[in-house]
């Protein structure tokens, strides 16, 4: 199991001290190290500030998006130019870690932990699919001249299958039904492994190679803020 990430609960910090305290914790991370921020509301303003004040220094994505708390995972990175593959493959790996943690917990009958990890996985995966559908795929289609046989049509269909499977997975964890969970895992794996492989070996690299650096960085920032 992956190491437990440190957490900072921003809800317990006085409002006037919250931003400096968040910055203090984030800037102590070494490249590759992660932390979880718990916020009392959607952290869009914070994310925009981080892009402005610490450009290229962090990757991030959600673990929980309300209604009572917003949990966001941050990972420090070297301040190299951003790429589509760099950010979205990072998101793939963190989702794989969450799925592995949740699955292992369920198989050990640790259902409380399984529910937490798989709920986080579901939120991360659904957001990932949403930003690809809304931002990444249209950008690819524009780059490729709007070809009728664009691979993104199939990828959107696969996202529909993934959304259904991940809802079944989370429901099985809530109901502590191992057989249903294993069936949902098999359904999910039948789509996700090939889907991620196509993205990582074809889609992401082709976009990184085709786009001007400034346009590529702007697109990644759109994905980060979505």
C-alpha cells in the first residue's frame, strides 16, 4: 500500500492565516512528494493563485468535491515546461494508486477504508473523464482538422462505460458486496487499461508534439483549473 500522504486541514486555520500556511506546507514538498489539502469550499481561487505565484511547481487533482469538504491532492514537480502527457499521466498513476488501495482494503474486508479510497477514486476518475471530454478532446479534434474518424469519438464512448462501471464499484463498496465489487472491477478494467494505453502512447504524445509550447502550457493550465 502506498504511504499515507500528510494532510493539512484548512478548515482549522484562521482565514487571515490560511493562504500563507498552505503556501508554507506546499513549498516544503520535494519534487514527487504529495500532500492533501482539506478545504471548506471549492478551492478555485487558490488554484489560480498557485499557477500565478508558483508556475509549473505543482500537479493537483481532487479526491473529494463537497458537499461538506473539498479534498485536493497536490504533488510537487520540477519547474520544467508542462506537457499534456506529464499532467494526465500523473493523474492516471494517482488514480491507479487509489483503486489499488480500495481494492486491497475490500478484499481484506476493511470496508470503511475501501469506501473512502474508492469514493476518492470515483471522484478523481469522473473529473478526469469530464475534463478530457470538455477540453482535451475538442483541442485534439481542432488540431487534427475535425476528421470524421477521430479516435476521440470512441474515447468518449469509453468514458460512458467507465462512468457506469465506477458508479457500480462505489455502490458495491458502500454495500460491502465483494462479488459485485469484483464484477465492477472486471468491467472497469476491460475498458480503462486499453483506454489509458491509447492515450499515453498515442493521443497525449501526438498533441504534445503538434502544439506550440505556449499553447500546450495554456491547455494544461485549463485542465488544472477545470
